[in-house]
C-alpha cells in the first residue's frame, strides 16, 4: 500500500501542471461537443481520449508506476484502449449523438472525477498524496459519463472494457485503502445496464428470441444482482475494517 500511495504522490508532485492543462482541454472539448455536432470536434474528442489513455499507460503506469508489480500489464491494457479510440476515430463508429434522456446522470459522472480529490482531502490526506482527476479511475468515470451524454451509438467494446475495469477495481478500495474508487464501481453498474438497454433499443429492430421484454427483464435482474453484490462487498469491508481497528 505504501508503494501505491508513494507513486501517486510522485506522479502528482511532478505532473500537476501538465494534468491541469490536460483537464482544461477535456473540459473545453466536452463543452464544444455539447454545443455542436461538427465532425472535427468529434474527432478531436476521440483524439483527446486516445491521448489521455496513452498518458495513463506510459506516464502514470509505465514511468511513475514502475515500482508496482503490475505496471506493465496496465500499460498494455490502457494502450490497447487508446488504439481502439484511434480506430473509432478512423471508422467514425461512435457518433457522439445525444440521446437526451440521461443527461442528469451523465453530468453527475462527468463531475465525479473532481469529487475524487475532495474525498481524499475530506478523509485527512494532503497533496500530493491524493487521488486526482487524471488517474485511471477518474478517466474511466469521465469516459462513462461522456458516453452516457452521447449514448445514441457507442463503441460497446470500450464500454465493456471500462466497466470491467470499474467492477474489479472495487477490490482496491480495501487493499490500497482508497474508498474513493467505490464511486467508480457504483456508477459502472447502472451505466452498463443503460448502455446495453440502448444497444438493444437501437440495434435490434427485428423480433428476437427471447422476446425483447424478457431480455429487458433479464438485464434488470442481472444488474440488480451486481448492484446488491457490490453494496454487500462494500458494507462487509467497512464492518470488517471497523472491527480490526
């Protein structure tokens, strides 16, 4: 755990100016994308996401996370997701068209990366040893929020990778004493359900077997179980931690 937080402190201390610049660009592009559906803005956002994922891969994990035993695996994982965004930009698969039904949830998730450092500070930590908006889980939750805001046609492969990352990340909340990451795990469950619901709504136009209403019921059941499981895991961890103090 000490290595984990020491690498975060080193990362934040050294790169905070660059992080601020990258975050401001992301805010600017998000605002432009919200106001306009021009192709070059969509391409610019995909390029920004690819760059940010490569930043996480090579700056956060490969360079500053070198002391962590799993840094090479994470470098490969985030590099591959960056390549998917580059492929998406070339093929124009994700259209960044607004569905408008879930704007409230999307904006909550888009703001949540800034809640990460606030939670760190609230629990007594100090800069630079705090979570920041330009760390893997913060970037993941930003991407999920962005895709929810423009959910008409999205790259389901990216969604599955991000939500898989989110759900397995719940283990870190205890092993590395980072309860901030439970924000990501909790948001991933309803987001994944919504993405699959949108996929079936817009893609499967023909009658299906089983019937669409049964598919919807199955999705609700599956993600309800996932939500209950995550909540139970979190409560168990809190209780267990309290008894070990």
